[in-house]
């Protein structure tokens, strides 16, 4: 229990960066420091949102609970992306979508396999559920690939209808996501039926939270995430220039890790306790939520900001997602994992991160 309490305490300590980032912003201190402190503040806030959501989900039953988790599971990333969207940073938004997908299936799953594999010689998981997750990810890769190829083919054509194509693909993705909820929550819920560890074995620290407390924490944390996200987004461009990074690298690597950090640690803890089905569900499930739910919602919301976002990702972003989907499909095929598979996933993530770092500018 002590190491779980230590983890929760570390997250709570990071809350000090909420007022720190506000003060730095009001004093017009170097934007790099505002970016760093706002990023550190979002990590524990995202963790609190996740724990409050899961606590509420437990109280309302499996069906509604799954829908609640689906709606709020990636709330921090969605809020950050909406703020970037409002600021017109479409490249950062699309990069954060890419980063969340590859980060979950390579970084999170890789760490889960590595840590779990060091403690247990061989770990197993449900192949059917993992295969369904991998197939949904393949759909997301296709959804990224088709607009990019279409853009290349119709380049220079006066009536290309690229925006309409992106919007209609977003509709297809969203409908597919709703149907995937029916699959996981109703028709095939037995495949996803492994319960969370009992209260005394609860790594999330949400034991004892009442409905009222959970709801208040969720609302307060969400409000603060909105505020911190606004500071983070405002500081993206100056931070990118000061550190010699591209906005795409910040979106793909930094913003994606910031929005997912609390969820990442939960997946790794689950793997360390040999709950590999849960670890896989968190990692792959989060990626499918990003691709099939968050991305379409962002496309729909972009119309309300008067600057419609398309789904034309850069060539390298498309390749990165395709590679990630390919390797997770290979890993899910046999229904078991070991620490060396974790090393391989982490190696692929490191290679892609290095390439994004040296990538000069978005080139479709």
C-alpha cells in the first residue's frame, strides 16, 4: 500500500504548479517556464479527473459506467486540443492526436509489458478483446491514410472537396465508435468483464470517495485543466522557438504525454500486478477513443470556431500510426507478453520520437 500512497502523494504535490503557472503568466515570465509549469499542473489534474470518473462509473453500473469512462477518459487531452483548436493551432491538434495514439500503444503498452514482464515470466490476456482493439486502431490508420492520399491525388484541383471528405470520415469514425461501445458494453461485454482490483488493492486512490465528492473533484479539476491548457497552448509557439523544437514535436511527444501521464501510470501498475487485460484495455482502449471519438469531435467543434479542421495528417504522422498499429497487432496475436516485447515497443517509440524531433516542418 505504501508505494501506491507515495504515488498519489507525488501527484498531489504537483498541484502546487497550478498557482505557480498562473503567477508566472501574470508576471509575464519567460513562456517556456509557463509551458513547463502548466504541463506539470495538468498531470495531477488529469489524474484526479480520471479517478473521479472511475469512482462515479462504479456507482452507476457497467453500461453507464463504461459510457462515462468513454466520455471523460480522455477529457484532459480533449480540453488541451480544444484550446489549441481555438487558437488556430491545427498542426498541434493533429500532432497531439497522433502522439496519443502512438504513445498509448508503444510507450504505455511497452512500459506495461516491460514492468509486468520483469515481475512475471509470462503474462496472458484475452486475444479476442486485444484483436478487436487492434482492428479498431487499423480503422484509425485508414482514416488518417485516405485523406492524405486524397490530398496528394487532387493537389491543385479547384474543387477537391477535401474538407467535406474529412467531415464525412469523422462522421463514420464517430458512428463506429458508438457501435464499438455497444459491442464492449452490451453484446460482448464478457470479453471485457475483468473487474478492477478490490478497494483495499486499489492503485488509483479513489477508495472512499462519495458520489458528491467525486462530482465536485471532477468539475473543479476540469475547470483547472481548461485554465492550465489555455496557458499551455499560449506558450507553445514561443516554447518551440526557444527550445529549437517544432510545434509538431511538441504536439506528438510532449502534449500527448502530459495529457496521458496519470492514465499511463495506472496501466503500468496494473501490468505490475499481473492484470494484463486491464493494462491492455487502458492502453489500446485510450488510443481507439482518441482516434474514433476525440478526433471526430474536434473536427465537429472546429466548425464552431469558424476555422474547420481537416483530417489531412502529414506523411510521417500517417506512417507512425500505421507502424504502431502493425506492431500492436503482432503483439496481440498470441495473447501473451514478456519483457522483451516491451523493450521492442519502447524501441519503436524512441525511434519515432527521434524522427519527429529532427523533422523540420510539417510536410504532407
